[in-house]
């Protein structure tokens, strides 16, 4: 009987905290989006300066910042969400397969992000040329 009362009390207390949990998720997502926009803007500015001036220092800066952006995306995607291929990843090869698929998702996200940055900087360069 005490177990049921304890379980009921626990359910009621967590049910009352759903706005806090929702706010925490929203806050975390907003921070991630803001950080991503900041990184994309920084990489975009470096790429624009590289294409506009042709200087090697901006090319190095662009690729360094791109590598840092890849690290940021990998950290966010691998630490926050996990795509599981298997319901029970109990063996080493299943864990390795899950890791490889998740890493592939990170690579695809990075390639799409760099493509977006390239499109954006090309649009700015075309606008400047008008």
C-alpha cells in the first residue's frame, strides 16, 4: 500500500513540473540554435573574406573554423540524440554500427551546413557585385 502511495505522490510531483521540463528543453534548444547560427555566421564571414580577397590567411581561417564547426555539430548530435539501429545493442559490432550511423549523420549535417554557408556567401557576393 505504501508503494502505491509513494508512486502516486511521485507521479503527481513530476506532473506538476512539466512546465519546468518544457522550459528547460526549450532553453537548451534555443541555446543550440543560437550557437549554430553564430558558428555558421562566423564560417560564412571567413568564407566571404576568402572569396572576396583571395588571401591565404582567410582560406586557413575558413577551414579552421569549418573544422571547429564540425566538432560543434558532432558534439551536439552525438551527445544529445542517438539513432539506434538495434533495440538491444548488446554486442560490440551493434554498438559500432550505431556509432558509425550516428557519425555519418554528423558528416551529412556538416556537408549540408557548409553547402548552406557557400550558397549564402555566394548570394552576398552577387549582391555586392550589383
